[in-house]
C-alpha cells in the first residue's frame, strides 16, 4: 500500500493571487443556499446507446489521486482514449475551467464549493442519472451535501473531516476542543501546528466560538482573527502538508489535520473531532457543459463508482469514499487497514455531523485576507 502526498488546496503563500483569479472568474453569486445551486443551463440530449469508441476523454485531477493505470483500464473497459491533466490545487483547476468556456476538459475533479461555483456560472452539465447506474452504490447521505443536494451537477469522489491529530505519548491530556489547539499548554510550545489554507485556518477559531465555518459576518470573522492572532503570538507553527510526518518524527505533538492525513497507522497517533464540531469536505467529479464527449464522461464516472475501482482510493490514499459498496469491499478485503486507520472507520452519520463547506462568492475574499494576514512573517 502506498500513500501519495498531494496538495488538494492552495498553500497560503499563493492563496491571494490564485484565489483572486478563481473568484474573478466565478463571480459572487448567491452561494449560501442550503439547497445548493440549480443548474443554470438546459440539459443536452444524450444518447444512451452512443458508440463510446468514437469519443475520447480529458480529465483534470490532483496528482496521485487515481491509479496510475487508470487510462489503460478505461480504454480496456469502456473503449475510448483518455488523457489526464494534473492540477496541484483547486485554484489551479478553476483557472482552467472557469476562465475558459472551452478548456478541452471533459471531467474535472474539484472540491465541493468549487463545483458549486462552476455550476452557478452555468459551466457544468447537469447529471443524467440514467447514464450513471452506479450512483446506486453511494450512501444515501452522499446526496445530502449542502453544496449540491440531490447530486444534480456533481458526484462526490471522496469525503472527510478536519480534526486534531496528536501523539498520545507527547500530549498529557487528550485534546477534546479546538481551544486545545488555539491555546495549548506551555510545554507544547513549538510542537503544535495549524493549517494556513484559508477556510481551514479559520475553522478552529470559528468553531470554538460556536460560529458557522461559512460565516460571512465581519464581527464573527474579526473575533476569530483575534483568537488566531493570540495563537500566533503564543508561538503557533503552520504546516499544510508535512504535519503528519512531523508527528511521526516527534517534531510535532498536536496538529490540525484532515482526517486522511493523520497517520494513525502509528499506534502512538490518534485523531479526534473536537466537541464543538468540524467540517464535512468533499472532492467531486463534474462534467463540463462545453464537453463534446458527454456520454463518455458519464460512462467514466459510472466506472469510477464501480466498487473495485473506487475502493482504490481508501486502500491507497486513505481517504473515505462516499460509496457504500466500495467501503464494504474494503471491509471484506482489507480489515487490517480499517483497524489501523481510525478515521477510515467513520460512518456517514458521523461525517454528516460536520458542516459542509460551501462557496461564499465574493465573501470568500474575507478568508483570503485573514489567511494572508495571519500567515505573514511566520
């Protein structure tokens, strides 16, 4: 089993420029509806009996987020050629997809709030469920994600949450609150890290104040900033990518972490969701309205949702998939993997206790500024 490290989100050093570009392309829009955004363009008529060998497919995805031989498997199973473009961050993907209405990309892999933004711009093809019968493999909860209730324009590929990852031998008292990260005991100075990626930097502070992680209220964001400034003055360290390795080496004792990046295969390392609650993030698959290969795109997504295909994600990059049939297959074939990785055992009901991150339109710049200000001169 290998565990590929890849960057799903933009490091703070590049947030301002990259996100400004993406937001300018996406526009503001009304993005806080709990019902998600409705498709903004009429659905094309697709041919369920189309000859897929006459089509081809280009996808954009994070490096290491799919099997290396996926192209060959798609060719053998579905009969068409597939090309893969790599993006390092959501913002990089948005620069491809939102600024070019004919990008040449058929299927994009982006996080949920970015799928929502693309849809609000009318850039996504509404899904044709009859061409994706393997949607039946998804957990019912996978259709309840706030950015796209009913999976009208996106199919969740992975999902998870954010919490505290810690060394049981280096932390005297088990952390239970986000305040344990924001204001840790003095003996842990120099051994605690938070993420600077904008929405996840703000998350611990907002949740500790019992505010929504999607808050756009200036006073609430200012209160969260005060907590983050105090944490920085205390000596908080920041790390978006190597916190797991630092924990394993003992260089860190307690970190803010995405669940899949908490190396709980190490018996000294545990993961906990703080009592104030956390997020529910999801990475999704979307079909571009500009695609000339929409039947192939639907067939590709259907293939990904096959349990034997989708289970690769959990077995190799240790992220949960919202595919019940795939997770059941992992449980049957790789019980030790589940035993060694506590976050993989979280069930959908536990995940749905988290608050889905949604696109905030122009208000997202508030979090960009916050991240830039806190991470400056670190």
